[in-house]
C-alpha cells in the first residue's frame, strides 16, 4: 500500500469544514467523506474554532499583520554593505598575492 502525500489545508478550507461541523446538519463521518479528510482533523478544527472564536471580537487583538518593513530594509542594507566589504577584501587580497 502506497502512502498518500501529506496535504496542507488552507485556513479558509479548515474554517469551512469546521463551520459545517458546527452546524450539525451532517455527521463527522459524512463530512470527512465529502471533504476527504480524516474525522479526527474535523474534530480538531472544530475544537480550535470554538476555542478561538472569541478572539475575533476581542478589542485588544494585535493589529500587526506582518513584519516591520523598516526593520527588513535595515537588514537588507546591512547585508549589502557586508557583501561589498568582503568583495573589496577579496580583491585586495588577490592583488597583494
């Protein structure tokens, strides 16, 4: 028997399946057959949805959606500066030989 490759499900897909499980119109087994995922995954996603549902309406929710652009630009600048230093050093070393 060959193993099926591991699948990574998107957060939107997980939310859709978990919401369908919460509705209760179909059993977990029926949902697992329809979405072709293991019943334990559906149960886990449903549990995560219930645990974190209150975070959606929380006022002190973090507003940071990504990395700090200024910090990333600074790292790029340092990287380029260091690269130039090593290139110059290597050229100077070749000339002295």
